[in-house]
C-alpha cells in the first residue's frame, strides 16, 4: 500500500517521545505503509510500521476530529 500526503502537508507524523509524554501506545501495522512525497520520492525512510491509536481532538466546544498519527 502507498500513502501519498496531500493538501500541502507531509502527513500526521508523531515521535515515540511525544506518544510517551501523552501516555499513548503505538500499534504495529500488519502491512508496511510506503510513504512518498507529492513528487513520488520516499519520505524519510519511506516506510511506516507503527501508528498511534485513534484519538479525538477538540477545538472549542463544537469541533471534534478523530485522527491517528503515523
């Protein structure tokens, strides 16, 4: 599988240190995700094996988003 970041961002990437500070675990993917830039070049090492669990981000009273980080 390939993941191509869009909308000008380079993706929802998070460090293990940040996960530790937030007391969140990481989940191993059964399938390695190949990550490429909009130009088609590998981003970083080009492979993602772990992600954060789904989390809910809330901005203000009425806006919530479910997302996960690679």
